[in-house]
């Protein structure tokens, strides 16, 4: 159950990254703000990925658990 929440978080981070790119393209945010927010998003992605990896393989994906 928790792993599913982590997976949804990864999807949300991807969506936020897309929206940030669109906001920058439409000049809704400055380059500096975009750079800072992308940096924060990258840090969030790093820690969420570490968390996801620490949970082990997803049983629904058909991967056997580690021996």
C-alpha cells in the first residue's frame, strides 16, 4: 500500500516538472525561479527514488523478492 503511494508521488513529481516547463515556456515564471524549482524537484525525485528502491521490488510487477 505504501509503495503505491510512493509510485503516485513519482507520477506527481513528473507532472509538476511538466507544468514548470510549460510555465517557463509561456514566460509565467522567470528563468531563475524555474532553475530553483527544477533543482528542488530534482532533490525531491532523488529522495523519493531512494525510498522506492529501499522498499524492494514491486510484487505486482512480477519480480521475485530478493533472496
